[in-house]
């Protein structure tokens, strides 16, 4: 063997273990804010150097559509975060796999209930209440009344000043739709949404985008989960966080392994890890202020106190069902979405 051949053989021998070390992959959809998605992936890879994570950030509705489109040939292994309703729908459609994590015993009741309702095809990872954040400087400059209730959002002075996401793409907006239906009754809720439409300047794709726009001064108010508004206030933006006086809904952010996932073992490793208190304690570090599902996880003092918020008895079984969700979205498309440009 000459020097050149020996060097090539040595370099090849050195390359084999390195390649083997990163042979395992995990294809992850993350439906939370991209900052927490990247934080979790980075921390997971640091502790699991044999698994490389391929992450894509999609809103909950988009994630459901992707998982459904891949139904006959799954490319995704695990779907983490975002509202639980579309994950329950995916479970009902048989798109996600049964998995009973050994971490279940460490979780809050509402997180376990999500697993129970879905036949262990999804599980709760965090929770947070729906509300809004408004830009105090814009409201002061325009002489607008601080909105404390859903009814206040119909103030004609708010014309063009409200943003909310499209419920087809956003789990946040679907939660808002389902919340109003449960709070008011379906016909009354759609009457309200029709009136609200006059004040909506934009229906966004992402659920957290409206309050980010409010923080930047691009709109007056964003209807979002309260923790997303808290994130903007914590960064120093002039955002006031509000829980509606009439009552509001909440999400159980969830996680599911895809049925027929190409890397099911790696998916289960991530699934169990992200339910640990150590993983969930990373969320506030990324400006994510939900209530974590592990009982031992630390709750940031910036997290909205649900005991001080008037919460409705949100029916996850009904509004996470495939049939009910399709009905509501079809009605929204027909009665609200078609008028969005007015």
C-alpha cells in the first residue's frame, strides 16, 4: 500500500464512525413560534448526538394538511406544538399513531385528558388562554377605548385596526372561532364575526402574527393566545394583554407521532424527552410563556394566571372532531372568508 492509498484508507476509516454517529434522523413539524422550535431542536440534538433533526415550522392548520396529504406515504415523524384541535382531528382520522409515553404519570390532568380523548394518539404539552394584545401607543394616539370585552372589539373606531389569523391555517384562530361558538351559540357567533369583519384589517396565516404586527405598530390589536401577547410585552413593546370579560377559551398545545412514520424510534425518543421538566423549562428562555404540562416544570412569573381568567368549559372532544371542525371552517369560508376583502 503506497502513501496515497494508506491516507485514503485512513480517512475513510475515520469517516465511517462519524457518518454512523449521525445516521439517525427525525423529521419534525413544529407548530409553535419558530424561536422555541429552534431552541428545542438545538437542546435535543445537544443531548442526543446520534439523532439529526429536520424541522419545519408550520401553523397548526398547515401541519394537519401536510400530515393528511402524506397519509399514504408519511414523510413526517412527529408533530409538536400548536393547538390540540387539529391534532385531535388527525387522531380521529387515523393519521397519528398510538403511543403511551412513560412520562404520562408526570403530566397535568389536562395533558393526560388529551391523550385519553384521542386514544393515546396525542398528548398535551402546554396550555394557554385566548385573548388579545393591543398597542397602547396607537390606542392613546387615536383616542380609542381600551377593549376589555369581546363586545368592545366591535367599536367602529377600531375599523381596520384588528388582525386575527385565518382559522383554516391557524389553530389559534380556529380556537377563537370555536370559543365564540361555545360562548355565544353558533348563529350568534357568526353574526358577531360578520360585524367584527368590518374592523379586521388582515386575516393572517400564522396565529401569533397579529400581535407581532401590533407590537411593531402596524395594527392596533391582535387576537391571539395571551402568552403570545406577553412575549411581545416582555420584549419591551407597548403591548397590553387582555383576557375578555365575557369569558374565553384556551388551547392544549399537543404532540403526536405520525402513523407510519419513517423514524418511529427517534420520534418516541423526542416525545419522551420533550415531556420532561428539563425540556419544558426551556420555553421561557425562548420567550414562550405557556403553562407547561409536566407537573415538575417551572412556571414563569410572566405566564398568565388562568385562575384569574374567566374560562369557558372548552369541549375539545367536539371541537377537535373531524366533522365539527369541517362544518365550522366551511361556514367561516362561506360567511366570513369571502367577505375578508371588504
